[in-house]
């Protein structure tokens, strides 16, 4: 992905400030293993999506000071439940724990999402979160 000025980035070594900031934050929240796997699995077709995710999602939005990381994580859990995005939900449940969210806060977030997004979506999200939380507790 290339933009005018100093905003160009690339999963193979992006150097913009937002890219570097986003990459560091993504690693802190989701862990090195997940980020490395995502970048290594990117090819010519999908690497622009990794660039967008790193630079804009993590560098431009997640790094803003208006919300703390825990709150952002809980919001993501809500939205991913509503969108029925199981893989991303699992990633962000783990990230929410890394950001200080408690099991009870994740549970309450899922209950809230279930009311507005629908019980079937909530049930699926509870199954995913339960599995992730059990994995974390077993570590």
C-alpha cells in the first residue's frame, strides 16, 4: 500500500511512523506469534490488507488516546459478535485478556452483544470465548 509522502508501508518492511507504531501495538495486544503468522502468510494478493490492518487499524486507530486498550478490546468483541466473525473474535478475546479485561467483563460484553446482535450470534461467541479462555487458563 503506498500513499503520498511518508505514509507508505509494506509487510516486508514498512517504515512509516504509523506502520511501525501499529506493528508494535498489534504485537503487544495479539502476541508475536499471531502477528508473525499473519505477516508470513501474506502473499502478493493479501499483503495490502496486512498493510492496511497494521498501519490504519493499529497505527492510526488503536493507538489513539480517546479509549484505553481494554475498552477497545471489549468493543471489538461486541462488533465481531454482531458480524459473526469467529476467527477474529477468538483473536480479540485473547487480546482483551492481554489488555486487562476480566472473564466477567468479556461475559457481560457478550451478553450485551447477544441482546442487540441476536442470541444465535451470542451463543456462537460464547462458545468461542469459552474455548479461548480455557486455553489461556491452561497456560
